[in-house]
């Protein structure tokens, strides 16, 4: 799905990953679920591109519903996978602390798990090798993506800021559709390790000069990042 010039999305509002398309090649942000592999191939064909055009995958954090086909790309095609050092072990299958589920609606929750099952979520392969990255780092990938640490959802959660396309890819630093309730609009993501820290981290997102905020779950959000952050905090206090 083409969102804007140079911006494409795989998946849907339940689980999403993104492509930044430049003349130098493609940067992938997150890798969704294993079954999104076919979506990737289909999107690349529509773009007139191939797997050889992918220069790297950046993970916004190390949770399994963002790892998807990353290890397959790394192992079979030599594509490097980048993840913040604080989430490197999680991306390799390390432990994730238990988090309270919170409010939920059966239909939305069932829809999430059914979609994940259909897209091979149970077959996710953890990474065996990653390139560790840090806050403020500009990666040598198409679009010159800059890493903005947003700890809270996980210790190594980041936004991937790509000035060329005026977009911030935020993973689960916020969501625009809750996988637990189906409610739409900017709001805190469920299954967050440290909710208070996650909300505080959003000050860094509000300061970015972007027009697109692209979450791992929910529709793309277009507008002032400060407005999205204000909406998340209002939802958190409701």
C-alpha cells in the first residue's frame, strides 16, 4: 500500500511494517509477521523493485510481532537488521517482562490473534544476529534514518526519523488502534513495560519536524506530532 511518495506500508491496521523507497534503495522499518513475506514480495513488484534493493531492516523494538521475516531477510539475503542495544536480547528471544493486559473487548482481541495466526505469528523466528544501534545515530541506509530513543514500551523502543519523507516510524511507542479494544485514535499501546516512562518519552516525538506518524498498529497519522502526543496523553488519563 502506497501511503505517500516514497512511503509504503505492509499489513494493515492490526499489524504493519513500512518501506522507505529512495533512488539508493529501500529501508524497511519493522518486519511485521512471517506471513507478511508475501505482502513484501507483492509490494516490491508493484514498486518495480526486488529483494536486492533492500539495504536494511530497522526494528522499532524487539517484540515478536515486529520481527516477522527479518531473520529470513538477514539469513537468506544478507540484509542487516538494526535494533537498539537495549532490545537486542529481546529480539534474539530473550525474556519480556509480564505486563497487565488492561481493558479489552473480546471481538478486537480475537481479531488480533486470528490475524496473527493467519499471518504465521506462531512461526516467528527470533534474530540470531543484529547490528546494535543507539539514540541519535544516523544509519548508513536509504533516507539517512535517525534513531530517536523512546524507552517505555520496552527499554530499547525507538522512533525511526526519516527527514526526507517527513515521517517518524514509532512502533509501539503509541498506537492509533488498540489491538485489545479496537478503539481508534492516538493512545498508549498495550503490553507496555513502563507506561509512565513511555508517556514521558513522547516529548521527544513531539519535537520532531514530521507530518507522518506511522505506528506498528493502527492507521497512519498525519498532522502535527505534538497533537498526536497530546491525544495519547488525554487517552491515558481518561
